[in-house]
């Protein structure tokens, strides 16, 4: 039986991210983009610049998909 790697497709986020959202990708590439290769999934580790943690000021998870308009702590550019 051959090994087969499957990945789920990521939802494309089109809204602007919160100005407090940080990721290593910002400092390496200058942009916070979705992974382009399946092996890079999970490499988009994010944190909030206000809390310096993976939880925002509202105690919810921080990610590119969740730090969008509508969240109580969201700040646009």
C-alpha cells in the first residue's frame, strides 16, 4: 500500500488583518500570506502584539482567519 498525503484546502481570507496580528512570516517575507505548499501548513504561527500570546485581549485564538473585522479587539489600518 502506497503512502498518500492528503491536505484540506484552506479558506481564503480577503478581509484586512488586524494591525496587532503578528507572524514570523511578516518578518521573513514581509507579508502574511497563506502557505503555498502543503508542507508549510502550520508554519503560519501567529500571535497578538498586544498580548504577546496566541490569545488576543478577548481570550480568543489568534490567526489570520480569526483576526478580522467584527472581533471586539480588531483594529484596522
